[in-house]
């Protein structure tokens, strides 16, 4: 039909006719399905392909007996059975039912198209081998296939990567991954790419072929409990075991850090200006990493401050502090004023109170840190100068808040075993109140215990 045209032009026109016929036929089918509700399945698509094939052959000028055409059509239509069997026993039964792996609809269509292409090549090779003119058509089709292959190589690479991810399941929706330097949560896994979301609500769409070609760290496999590490440098003058104890307590009491497995502290390096320690702690869902890191570092600062352990500045930096610090005398005067109003210390003179406050140590505690814990051995009394503190007790495995202490309140005095109140309680414990024969005897015992506790108070504070 196009005998006067060059062979290359005929091949191109034939390929265009094949593609145009196929898409026009498919478009008509979708129109009927959308407007009239006609359900057209795989057989209709095969019909579109056969129609496009014969239109291309007619335009190219290939002639063959009608028996060849009927046989080719029958063989091409038989691929519907092959594709149906693959869908039933490979995709539905083996992957989705047995391995619980969902298969994208697009992948099913791609495999069906490959099956049809194999059958088509078989028909062309054995049904039309006597037609010499077909060689040009096959050559032109080969050129088109190469162009399409190069254009879609990234697409098909992504599909193959998606198949690998669906089968091997290295991660699932909801897992937190470390991809390069980024930490992100898996939001969606489709046939082409994996969609992730960082802690900053930034979405990443990474092709599956890139996901399978890089090292991926799954922080939630096999469970979401995983370890994180924070490094801290302290001055060389501090004993390692003392520093480790401080860092262990700071990290263990931080909000979000799991009690089990326990926190571990390692000495990892002797740097130029500091000894470097590494805190290894365990957490659950990685979405709280920023809050938990903040809690650990904050507790570390307060704990090291209380123990007089300094985090040094780099020796290359000159630090000039011009702002005057809060005078220690102001804190002592504030504490002295509070103690004068405290009944427990009414037995002490002003000189003894001054000596007591001078020998006391000023500590800072961060938000959420425990000052004293229920059941722990106590040897200190605390005066709250600024801020507030909650008082909680444990009952039946749960924590109940019973009071709130404010600036000016004292606590921890029970651990010192002092005050007339405790003397009275000791008398009641021994049954003296009930057994005493006279008021004079009871008063004598009261004075005796009070003096005993007062002596203990003076001895303890070296007054």
C-alpha cells in the first residue's frame, strides 16, 4: 500500500497506526463503561490489540491466507486464559492469600502485557514466517520497543523494586527508617515509590529502586524498642565512675526513656579538652526523639551542676563572662528567713541558724526531676527557695499526686528523726502515753525524748 515510500517511513507509519488504533479502541471501551455501564474486561483489551495488529499489517501491505489470520486470532485470544490463571494462582492465592503480600493492579496489567507480547512474537514468527515483508515491520517494532524501553526504564526499575519490597517486607507502614542522614516514618508503599514523613512534617517520595539499592535501617524491626546514643564531654579532673553514676541517673529519670533495658554509660574517648562519655538509652516510638533527647540533655546539665562536674568549653574558645552572678548571700538570707518561721528550728539561736545555712548546699533541679523518692534512705532536709514541687505516692502500681510544695516550704525533715512531734510519736509507739500513771511521768518522758532529739540535731549540724 505504501510501496512508493522509503522503508523507514513505512515502518514509522505502521507503528503509529498500531498505537493509534489500540488507544482509540480502548478509549471507546472506556467511554462505553463510563457512560453506559458496559463492563469490558481482558477480552476486550485483547480485541483492541488484535485490531491494532491487523490494522498495522493492512497498512504495511502484508497479505496472508485467511486461515493464518484466524489461527493468529485464536492463539492471541487464548492468552486470556493464561493471564486469568496467573491472576488466580500466582497473585491471588500465592502472594495475597498465602504470603499476605498485596499486589498492585498495575503490576498485574504489566505481566499480562508481557504474556501477550510473547504470544504475539510467537504468532509473527510461525504464522507469518513466509511473508518477507514482515521483517521490516518487526524491525520497526523493535525500534519502537527500544525507545519505549529507554523511556520507561526508571518506571520499570521502580516497579521491580516495589515487587522486591512487597515480597521481602523490609519495612511496613508506620515503621521509622534511617535513610542516609534522615529519620522518617513510612506513610505509604506503592508499586513505584515509598512515601516517608520526617519529624518536621516533610514528605519524601523515594523510588523503590533507590530504596532497595541503599542501606536502610529499620528502627522498628522486630519491635519499636530501639537504642539511641548521646555524647557528653566533661573535665579531666572528674573520676570516671562518678561521672558515669551522674549520667546514668540523669538519663534514667528523663521522660520517655524506658526503664528496661537499662541505661548504659561508656567512656569512649580522651579528647583535646574533655573526656567523652556516651549515654545509651532505649525508647519506643521514634516520633518522640526530639522531646526525649531534650529531656536527657536537660537532666544531664542539672545533675552535673549539682555534683560540681563541669562540661568544659573548647580550649580554642575564649569565654568572657561580664554579667554578675546572683550573690550567694541573697540565697542564704532567703533560706534563713524561711527557717526562722519553721517550728522545727525554733529551738536554735540566730547564730546556730546562720551556721546551719552557711554549711548548707544550694542545688538546682530541672522540671520533672525527682528530688527525693519514696522508700529511699534519707539524710537531708530541703528548703524550697523558688519554684514548686509535686508530692506523689505509689499505690497499687500507680502514682497519685497528694500535694504541691511552693517557695518557702520545707520537706525531708522526717529523715533527720527530730522535732518534738517525733518524740511524741515515739512515746505513743512504746505505749508510754497509755501506760503512764500520772501526768508528771508523761511530761518527764516527753522532755527526755525532746532533749535527745535536740542533741541529735545539734550533733548532725555540728552546732
